[in-house]
């Protein structure tokens, strides 16, 4: 890995049509001393939220009021950080869920319901983002999600220290909502190969900015640039990064993505790869979350990626859990961004397109 770590605020509106596959396995044991992030939106954000909201439509019987308070908290956190000019319409289900993976319990799942585009270019958008960009509606809902009613949940959004065996519902909802609004893509394993499953000639904005970082030269190579027909090699390189660009200086940076030596369906690619202890602010979108952890903020890295696929942040410095904190300087421990040489970075397209694709499910599991 390159030696330097950087934080970045980015502003790019380009191709992007997310969809995918993110499963989170709670593998680490409960730790009563684990650091948690508790983020409460400042009151001035709440005043600004008027038209920025997430609307829940329940499929079946709604959950108890204490559960609904966790959905409200997760919705408030997102809408206090990301501008939603139009409501994000979520179809949610609260029911017993059965895991297909032995020894695990399925906590929840979420995905964009549809993927559409505008005009006739090469990028698709998840319904929630298309709605924000004025591209119309893909369908009646934007996100579909389910949460397991049988889990031992912490259902108090104000509680930041969990009892042994508790799983924080607000943190899980927030993670799934982030996947639902666009932290996802279309590179996945199919028939023994790892491929870009988008329609020919198109690329998800997220996927279009995924590169392999060369630790020796500090340069990057775009994985959809034609060098690989099977993407297993780059996506299992442990050097996968998401390339972003700062609006002020135009410098490009690399955010580490999870790419272990063995491809892990539902975990590889569409999660961050950072050190939880050194960078706790970015731990929400990691592929694993220890039981007992409370994470109530998407984190600067996830917000940077959301901004890059087309979302607008409420404020340009909303890349950390403190309302007073502006973008940390390069080298700040608040983020593990690696600076990458501009020489080998991919060009960025700003075109927008019209299409519809199927989706895969994002889910949380714990052992």
C-alpha cells in the first residue's frame, strides 16, 4: 500500500447506476470496550430538512413503535447529510428472515428496486438518485428492504453502549439504506467468473471509478478499461480502490475497497477496506461489524462516494461526524485515503443514460 493517507471532499456528477450484493457478516466477538460513533443531527439540520425525507411504506404489519424510532433515526441521519429534494420511497418488511448460510442469522437486506436512466447515454442510476436528479420515476418505490424481527436488537436510538448479544438496529438500517440509495454496482461473480454484468457499452458510475492501485508506482489502472476480461484478478488483489476527485484542486485520491485474495460474494468490492481501530468514523460500510458496536454516521469515505455518483451533500464539510469539522487535512487519521498519481487515473465521463436493470440483494448477517 502507498505510504500516505488522505481525506477528500469530492464533487463529480457522472455515470452511475448502482445495484448489488452486499452481505455483512458479524464475525468479531462482542467487545464492551469497542469504540462507537454516535451521531445526532444538529438542530439546524432538522430545520432544513423540510422536503428531504425517506418515506416508509410497510409490506405487512408495521413493527412496534420502538423499532420505528430506529428507522426515523437512520432516516434523519441520512437526510441531514445528503440532500434529498424528492422523497426516497422505501418498501420495508419486518418479519422473520431465514439465512441460507449455515451458522449465521440474517439481520436484514436492501436493494434499489429499479435502475433507470436519462436520455440516451451509458450510465444507469438507482431509482432514488434518478428521482433526485429530476429524471422521473422508475417505479412506485425506490428501495426494497427487509429486517429480521427475531434478532436481539437494541431499539433505542439514544443508546450507545450495548449489552452483550445486542445488535444495534439503527446502525444496520443506516448501512442498508446506504446500499439502497447507491453504494453498490454491477460487478459480481457469475458462472465461475467475476464480470461486469451491466448491459454492453454501459458501466455503473461506481464501477467506472474502481481501479487497482499499484503499490510500487502509486499509479492506478481502471478495472473496466479492457485490460481484464475476467475481473477476478483485480478484484482479489487487495489493492482495489475507488478513485475520487477533489472539487477545489482537481487532485484524485483512492479510497480502499474490500478485495480479499479469495472473492467473497456479497462482501467483496462494495465495502470499504479500512482499519477500524485507526479509522472508526468510516466503519459503517466495512464488510464486518463486531457485535456491540454502534455506528451512527455513514463516514467521510462513504459520503465522498455518494457525492461522486451524483448526490449533493447538505454542506461541503459534511464528511465527518462532527458538525463543526471541515474536511480533515491530508494525513488526518479520520480517513484512510491513499493519494494516487494522476498519470494512470481513468478519465471521468459526465454523460447520463436511460436503461433498466435487475438488482441483487444487499444483506447483513451475523454469526
